[in-house]
């Protein structure tokens, strides 16, 4: 018995997740627990110990950082924190956020892919204790998620779904493939193999196992499944392309969606500009802990090419700046602190490129037409953010709806060129938009329109 206890203590020291207690791992002391003899996995302590709210904030940010990187156990831990299963987490209680991380954990292959096997002395192979404890965790997560969703209206469920889509989209090809499985009726409710024991139980009818609310969170759709598999292949991942071709051949009707899905994929945009920085009552604001790839890091490094006046205007719109400043070094500390409270980012006294980007994004999201136009240009040029013509067109549209003649002119070039499939080529619509922009006083449009009229006046038909 002592040797098993020592082993558990060693596991706790080696793994970087929280709350380990050998009493919570029943096979160590011979007692059964849970469903069908499965057992909960242990939780090692966090790598730091700080009391009070500051300690809670450090731990939440630590787990969010791991969870955004698709760590199965960190996702489970976050779900537990936001569900306030411990009274000390009551100020973090947020059932939408709890459900998000339950979905992420259940859809995570780290939770169900067989990792190791133990030999049965009587012959054959048995599932390892690690496999068993993960199965128990998934069973419990299914029940918890179904209960959470049962108390939500359609708008709250939409928030859960949109946040999951956003997080998965930050994981590249792996995340898009997971989204494809979530919408594919050939997989379990959370994208696991259809023969997975927890998936089979969730699909059953009746109170003991069935999870009717979970089953309807992601409505099955061949078009959406195809779309996300296509988005995965767009990342350049070779395996994703192979899986896309496999998907096309998996059912007779699927190949016919190809051209439609390709057009839809080119216009797809993530549900959020960055993760919604809402704060549970008195708790730690939700932070976006997605990890930028090399392309995103390079784009962010180009942010200094953007005239700083655009950042100043965004901060002013957010009512965070009350004095003149000409450079990032002149931004007051209270402005930096206020912005980071709004975006959920951790502290620091210097105004960084990420702060500048978040200021423009936050102002755009909150309706500032100038910031919307600037952000659209940034997406068009790859300054601060990676080039994304669909996202650029989206922000041009938002600015144009508020009467921006510059945005209307920019949109006209999309229709003029049929750029990247984001806007279908429509010369007539392009001219109408250019005319409207010119009448609104946008000079580049007026000059281009005059050139077009001069050319037309020289033709015999004129």
C-alpha cells in the first residue's frame, strides 16, 4: 500500500495540474467509486501557492493558458472552477464558461485516445488505469454538461457554441478537424469515435445515461462538417487534406457540396475578434490565451507601421485616455490598467503591441466606425493581424453601415476584383459603390470616377 501511495505522490509532483489527494484516487486504497468501476484521475498541485484573490487569479490564468493549448485536464479543471463546485470559487461561477470547457474536454482526443495498455496475467490486454480514470472523467463531464445545458436558453447555448468554435479555430488544423467531427453524424456527440463507451451512453434514451441536451448542442450537418474539414486543409496541413478527401468519399451525397463549401469557407470568419473578456461576478475576467503562430507573431511585429494616432483615437473612444500622447511610451499607467481590465489581460506597466491591437479591436467591436475601418485595413495588409480578406471585408461592411465613404470605396474594389472569393465579382455594384463614396466626398473615389467618365466620353457609344 505504501508503494502505491509513493507512486501517487510521484505522479503529483511530475504533472502540473492542481488539487492532488490520494484519497481521491480510489484504486489506491482498494475502494471502488464512480460508474462501472471507473475512477477519477488525480490532480497535482499548481506550481505556485498564493492566498486570496491574487492567488485565484494566477491559478485561473495558468489553467486558461494550458486549456487554450488543448490540455485535457486543464480544461476539466477550468470547468470545475467555473461551475463553482468548491465554495471558494463562488465568485468565478459562470455556467456558460463552465460548459465551454466541458465541451472542449469532451471533444479533446487526449481524453479518449488509448494511451497505454496493461497485460492481464491470465492472458489478453486490459485498459490501463490511466484509460480508466479518463473514462470516468468523461462520464462525469457528460453528465455535468447535460445538466448545465438543460438550464440554458437558446441564446446562452449559442454563446457556448460560438466560444468553442473560436477556441478551436485558434488551434489551426487540429481545431478545425475537431469542429468537423462535432458536426459529422458519423461520430459521437462530442466528435469522439461512435463506438466510444461514453458516446454510446450519451446517445441512449433514459435518465441513467442519456444526454439529450448535449446531443443537440451541435446539430449534425454535412455542410458544416465539410466546411471545417475544408478550413483544416486550407492551413496547409497534409493530413487535413487527406482527411478532407476521405470525408468526401464517406457518403455518396458529400462530394456534391464541394463548390458550395469552398465559397462558404472563403467567407467564413471566426465568431469573435478575440475571446469575450466578460467577468463573472467579482471574479477574474475571461482572458484570451490563444498562442500566435509564426505568421501571427510577424504580423504583430508590423504594428509599429500603423500611425499611433489610430491607437490614440481607439483609446479615446473607449474613454480610457484623457491626455495627449504621441507614442506608446507616453500612454499613462492608468490607461494601460484600464485597457487590460477591459480585455482580461494580465498586468505589466509598458504599453505593448498587443495592447495597441486590443485597443483598436475593442473599439471596433464596440461600434467605433474609424477603428472598424482601420482594423479592416490591417486585415487587408497583414499589419497587427494576419492577412484575412474575409475578416477585412466584414469590418469594411461594419464601417460602411455607419456611413463611412472610405469603407464603401474599399468594398467596391472587392466587387471590382472578386477578391479571393470573398465578394463575387460585380462590376455594376462596384461602380455604384464608388459613385456613392464620391458623392459622400471621398476624393480617391471621386478621382477614379472622373477617370472612368472621361474614358466613357471618348467611346462612340457615348
